[in-house]
């Protein structure tokens, strides 16, 4: 099994602030839910903060966390797949890069900077940068600012068919192979890079068809430029996908319905407060995606077993095998990653407390301070996650569940060999274990048999993930939820009136540029 060069997801560092919780924007929660003891100063834009600033940290010893993290390795043959197409694993990383980008301190440091370089809003600044008028991101675009299109890069042809020509299927690059995009992290993993490219093409396709869209169809604004109109449509469809096609796949249905009906209970902001990024989300709950990662993927006709190592090698940061752009034989076949038909579908692993073997061999990795790189324990992503949670002082999963009024995992349900961990479980580990015990979407209440859980998050994980995403949408004055709450997607979809990642791929019409390789179709493989 190949060792991966997978990058860290830039975990944040501590904040001393809590969050404002005095009055929700909609003021529709019951009075008892509006009255809490967490009435703390609001966050400036771009800060990290806490959902539960009054809860004490779990504070397990560093050595205990290292041992726990090293025990989380998935051995070959133990993998268990979900029903979720594997593309959502990497769409989740694309979303993460849209929400947060921090300058983290050393893992050995007790505190560190808490400023981030990305606004915690679903606005696609990772895609659009600062726009076509700004010198910092102008090179990403072609055409006048009012009609700007994204540049698209060409692949490097190879001496065999059908990869023997250049395709418009790479990110735009400079002479040093560096991607000319809004967030360089989206060129660290090939599936994320191809997802970024998909959204570049989504914008350009919308620009192409704008003259055919009646203003009343997309609620066009007076004097809205073609670029502004296309950007709004891209962003609103993306926001719809995030909530309806992504979050609702993983969170309990009852949790998302209650949030839609009465608003969040814990991620609540004052009307004058900007959204912030909670540590409980970014350092724990949203790292659910790490357990979804496979060690290999059916990628395209040339690579039926592409490894994680290869997915990082064939990017600008990985060197592209010495070629100036992506080799033509590494163009993705999206039918292997979303339910499109016509290809064998990779499925994400179920949520559990195990990570694939390559994720325990991350050395060397940019972003890890020099004094920590020689520590072999920090080669493991699981160890890094647990030490980061200690660094930012996250409470235990049991304390968060108690604060939420959720069912609390008992020590025997946590089930590690360490009694301290079982009674005072790190929040990230607790959320993964909770998903194994209660992760069936809330359909059946009570613990599940070993093979029945892990298909969704459990009650605590569902609540944190869903509340934060809903809060980010609801408190963003430019989101569709605030601008036009009755808006519905306008582009063709398998189910009219909604829009999924599969629909987006079909709309862009770039499912499999390299063609089929005579494999039998099987969406259930």
C-alpha cells in the first residue's frame, strides 16, 4: 500500500473569545432557547471561536493522545464502505478551503494566532479570489471585468491514444507549474484540483448561456454585470448543494429539519455579528471527512487503482511528474465519483475511528513547523488532529453531549483500552465513534449493531455540522437564503427544482473526456 503525501487541512489555533448568543437573527427560537449563559463578545470577521466557551478542556495527557491517534490505523481488509459517492469526500475539502485558511502555530505551542485568511462564509472566495478588477487575482481571468471568464489550462499530451492530445482539463498554471487560482491548497490533491476546475467551467458555462436566461428566472438585479450575475448563480447553486446535497447526506434528518424550522440552538449570532469559525466544527466535527478517505480510487480508464500518493504527485505542488501541466491521462472520470451512470462508482468509507494507512505517513508536510517534523508521531494525521484539539482546549465529547442534551456515549461504547479516554473522550474521536454507534440518520433510536452504524453522523456531530453550515448561510447577507429564501436552482437537474453535484457535472458536460475503457457499468460496485 503506497505511502501518501497527503496535506493537513490547516487546523486552526486557539482563540480566547466565545460567541455572541443573545438574540438570533430571525428571533424565532423559543424563549428558553434564547436564554443561555454564553453571552460573550462577538467575533470580528475572520476569527475562530467556540460554541461552548464555558466548558473545560478534556486535557488528556499528550502521550495518551499520541497513543490513541496511532491506534486509529485501518488495516487492509477492514475497510467498510458507505453508500456515499466518494466525490463528496473531496467536495468537502473544497468547501473547507472556502471557509477557513489559518496561520497555525507549532503543535508544541500552547497557544497561537487565531486570525484566518478566509472569510467563514460560503461565498467561494477560494474560487473567485478578489475578483477580476483586483491586481492580485486578475491573472485568473480573461476578458473585461464585467464579462470576465476563468482561464482554463491545457493538459500535456502523451504518446498514446486517447491521451495523445491536449485537453482543456487542467488548472491554469505559470511557468513554474503553480496553479493560478484563488486558493493554492486546491492544487494539493488531484481530485480537489479537478473539483476546482469543474467550478471554473461552471462559471464559464453560465456566462455562455446568460443571454438565454430570462431575468425573472434567476432574479437578476438591475445593472448587474454578466460577471456578477454568473458569479451569483454559481455561488447560489453551490450554497444549495452544500446544504441540500452535502450536509443532508451526513446529518440526521430530524436535526436538519428542526434547524430549518426554528433555527440553530448553539451557533447563534447577534444581528450585528459576523459569522465566525467554531473550533468544535473545524478541529473536530468537520474532520469527519478524514475517516471517509480511501487509500485508492478507480480514477479513469488508465488508472483503475490510483493511490493517494499519486493523487498528490499529479498536482502542481507534487511536481506533475516533471511535466509543465497535468498529463492528459490523469483527467478525471467523474462517473467514478458521482452517481452519473456509465462507470463503476467509488464509495466513501463509512464514518468510524479508523483512518487509512497512508494517512499515518505524512512526512514531510508543508505547514508543520520545523521543530515538530522530526517527531515520528506527527507523521500521523490522527495524532495531529488530536494534538490540535488539545492545543485549542476543546472539551470532551461527553461534556458537549451533556451541554446539548444529547445521548451520551458510555465508557463501554467508546470502547478503547484506556479508561481515561473512554470517560473523557476527545471531541473528534467521540464524534467518529458516535457515528459508529448512532449513525443511521436518526431513523432508529438507540445503539446500532456494529455493521449498521457509520452511514451518517450521530446526534452531536450532526448538530454541530448542520448548525454551523446553516448559520453561515443564514447570517450571510448575500446568500440565497437571505436574499431570496424562496429561490430554487434554475439549471437542469435529475430532480427539477433541486441541484446536486451530479447535476453540476452533467450541466458542465465534461463527465469523462478520455472516454470509456470497455468496463461493465456498475454503480453499485
